[in-house]
């Protein structure tokens, strides 16, 4: 299977001065495209200290100049791997636009106030799910998971506030490099990468496809 990408050229002159501005521009275009389901879906890759990688898809919940934020159980596989090895990569696979954004950087926990504020915006069922699921742990059956959920639903009906699980919270990936990939015919893709410099600024470099 093979596809020829027919898109416009991406040049350094077209880019925003810093990567978050460029990401915001592409994200707005992506979110407006009905062909892309969940434009904030991203693949998060982590690794053990020994270098054994793992990847999964999560949802981006916030981004700004400080980085890209998602929420998870800190005791999940990704949570444990990031605690031991904070280097992470994010990939936004916007295939219908023949675009990708690849972020590499260091992960850090967001403040507890930020976690609580976001948790309060989640649907009631999702709040209960954060308690019911011992994420990444082996469980005996789906019935066991549903039983835990029903017990929590009885304890915290819709009218009651669900407390934030102590091991659940936000992770911010602080970018060290952000690559914007635009597909072209004959595999002559545009790859422009921002790299953070010591003074806090960014330089842009073009990579061979």
C-alpha cells in the first residue's frame, strides 16, 4: 500500500517564531477538519531506564508555552516509567492532512491544584473510572472492574463530589525539540524541527526526509 501526498511546501519562513505558536496554528486547522477524529489524540512513548520502550494513545488536555499536558494514573506503566526515566516523546498523527508533529522532552508532574481543577471538569463516570481502574495492573476479569465501578457509584452518586485519587494527576512534557512533518510526493517530505537553545530560544533546522 502506497500513497502520494500532494500538499503545499512548508518552509522555515512560514513558521511561527516558536513551536507552540506553530502547533496552535496546525492544531486549529486540524480541529476544523471533519476527516480527523479526536485531533488531540497523541501517541505517548516512554522507556524504562534500561531503554525498553512502550507506547499508547492518550488525549492532550492542555498546551501552552510550558508544554503539553495529559492526565493519567501515576502508578500506570507510563507513570512508573516516567518516574524512573523522565524522557518522553509525543506524536500527533494527522494522516488526512499528511501531517505529523513529534515532540521530545522531559516529563514532570503538574501542580495538584491544576490536577484537581481538571478532575472537576470530567464527567462523573470518568471520575469514578479513575478510582475503579488500577491502570496497567493485571485483573481477573472485566466483571471485577465493573463490580469496583458499581461499588464506587453507590458510594458517590451524581449528587456527591468524587475526591481526586491521590495517585492520579497531570503530566506535562516540556519540549526540547518539536518537529513539524508535512508529506509530499515521491517521499520528499518537509521536516522542520525546532530545537531549544541554552538561552531559552529556539533554532529551526531542516531534516532530510
